[in-house]
């Protein structure tokens, strides 16, 4: 029986919470809060929303995840890829800057939250496994390129647009005559500084004798330093009057209570994008959560994670936010900073709440070019072309999946890219399993082991054909086995018995059963015996509920060695 604390993990870790955990969580919260303030503003603008929406989406969702989530270090909030997907989805149903656009963002978060909750309640987290790692890697790489390219307009100070790489590049080229060189100086300086902070500041501080805590705090404060310096520069020199785009007025308030749109037309228009966002967000989140949990030998429940992320997205929908998930960079920072429990997220939310109320007037003169630099530096770490070399050397089918996903995402947009990625993952799985590995095996001399005749020196017999089926049998690959046996047992050959070794077969569906029956009937006509060996219990239970075992033209052996010994000692009579 599942306990109440299973659905409320806070009851498990909360009862053991102590002063040491409080201290560690508070330190982690300070570091993550400093990092999140510019990030949240930037990702809101990436989603096409007012900057305060990023702060709002980082408060209630974090608290709700802390209550329902199982990861001790996952930091939930806006992330680059989901923000890009959000802009792409709601840009098709509403115009940016309008009330309808904001309502669509709330609705998208709400639909995503409900979908994730349903997956978690019905324990359907395994569905995310249909999105293969090569496809995910290809999609994230392409998304990183799209996101970085989309921010070049802010670095250059031009009004470009587009959702695909050709559209963005074409629009940028068409507006080059609008370049604001002051904006270029601010944007490139901020970008260069942030890259330097990411790669060189930590070693420099360590070389000067700074402790690890101070080093982490200062290094993670790099974006804040860029924000402060460029904001002061714009304010002091009146650069906004010279055409430098700034964030402008940001409401000085806590997250408001909001209501997603309930229009059936709006919900139906956002349903597919919400599902895609949910799947991508969950895959990214669970991979980060499990990686961090493994480092401390902790456990993450994927189905409960779905509930936690669902609750977080519903929280965003009702507090002025947009879709959220577990972020890679902030979760790593949270973990490295020493977070021991999800309470660190609660303290981070409190810090952001204070910032939304007290600090927002200070970002009026914050250049959008600085936020664009923050996004570019963050997302370029997601771009990983090494996956192309790895998959090319390991499996050409996976390489094809990666390349296809990258090209489709860049050329046709993120929604087409992720939808195609799901389709490619499923088709790749069906292709691989439609041609299962079936090895002819023989006896290793002096043992009771059977191995592939193409890889080992083994004993075989011209009268006995032993085939090891290395895949479960179902409708996609059933006919493959039927054709293979028919091609090996031809009229006039010396084969008198065929043994199908089922040690790797975990499932035989009805289509595969019919193929086995067809093989059996065909071998009866040829006077050849059909035998099975090493059939697993659950598979045998299902076969015994049919007439197949009774009509089998041979025997079922406990082991392949038993089958070999029996068939070599006496020629069985075909029934």
C-alpha cells in the first residue's frame, strides 16, 4: 500500500530536517537566487513575455515542486528550450505584447500541468522513453543555435524576426542598416565578459587563495555584475535616448493571481504544443534529477516527478507565469552549492519574491542586449556537435536521427523539430526491432554453453539448426522470423530439427504466435521437427493458454544443452 508521504515527499525529508540542512540550503538558495534574477528576466523576454513573468514563473512553481517533487537538488523554473517552445506555440495564436498573448502563456502552462499530472497519476512516465537520447541531443543542439541566433537582434539593436534559422538570418541581413553601434558595444562586451567569467574567473580566484564558497558565489554572480555595470552605464550616460533598448518599467509586486483561458478553441490550439513542451521538459528534468541523485545515492521517482512538475506548471498558470521545468544549469549550481533538500528551492522562491517587490525598479535601465548576452552564453553550452561524431562511429541509424532532428528543427522550427524527433525515435525503434538479431548457435566444446557460430569455434550438426532469438516477438518482427526459418530450411537440405532458443524473448504477442504456428505447420509439411528451449515462465504461461504447445511438432526443453543432447542422441520422429 502506497503511503500518503509517497505523494507528498516533503513529509519524508521534512521530518528529518535539521540545522545543518538549513544552513546548507540557505547558502545554496542565495547563490541560485543571484543567478536566477537575470536569467528569469531573460527567459521571459525569450518567451515573448514581459520580464516580470520570468520572476513570477520562478516563485510558486519552485515552492510547489518542493512539496511534490522527489529530487533534493532540482531547481525548477523557466529554461531556455521551454521558453523558445512557448514563444513558438503562443505566437501562432496571439500577437506578442497583447493581453491575449499573456493569457495564452498561462493556458499553455495550465494544459501542460494537467497533462503532466495525468501522466504521473496513471504512472505513464515510461512514455517519455520513446524520445531517444540521440534525438534529444540533436533537438537541444538545434534549439541552442536557434535561441542564440534569435538574440542577435538584441545584440545588434535591430528589429528582426523569424522562427527558423533561414528566417532569422534573412531578417537580420535585411535589417543590418538599422544597427545601433552603442547597443553592439554593450551586447558584445557583456557577452565577452560572461564567457570570461564562465571559463576563467574560478581558476583566477582559486589562484588568489579564495575559498570554494566565495569562489562559487563570485563566479555565479557574473551575470549580476554584467547587469549592474550595463544598467549603470545606460542610466549615467542616457544611452536609452540614443536608441539602446531597455527593459523599462517592471511592476513592483508579488506574483498576481491569474486565471488561464478556458476557451475550447484556445485549449485545442495549444494542446499539441503543451504535450510536446511537457515531454521535452520532463525528459530534460528527469535526466538532470537522476544524474544529481546518483551522486549522493538518492532515489528519484519518475512518476512522482511528473506530479511535481505538473503542480509547478499549474502554479505558474495561476500566478502570472509560463511553462517551467527543471533547469540543467541552475540545478547544477544548486547541487554544487550544497543544497541538501528541496527547502533550498523554497528559500530561493522567497528571495525572488523579495526581489520582485523591492528590486524591480532598479532594472528600468537594464539593456535588453545584456539579457540577450546572458541567454547566448547560457544556451551555447547546450550546443554539442560531438554527438554527430559519436553516433557516426557507433550506429549510423542514430546518426541519421540526430542529423534529421537538427536539420528539421533549424529549417522548420522547434515544434516541427520536436514532433519529428518523437516520430523518428519511434520509427527508429520499430526499424531496429523489426529486424531482430537471430544467431545460429553451436555448442562450445567441453561446456554446456551455446554461442554464435560466426564468432566462436563451436560444435554444430548438419541435422540440427539452433537459432537464438535475441528480441521479444511482436507484430513488427514476427514475419521476419518466419521468413528467416523458411530461408534456412529449404527442400532437400539435411536439417531434421529446428530449435528456437527463447532465452532473450520476454514477450510473444498474438501476431508472433500466429507466425510461430505458421512455422510449425510449414515444418510439419517438410518433415522437420520444431522445438523450443529456455522459454521464460511468463512467455510459457501465455503459450500454454493456446493450442500451440499441443500442436507443436517437437518438444519444449528446459535448456539448449538438453535439446542438443536429446536431438543428437536420437532422431526425433516428426508428429
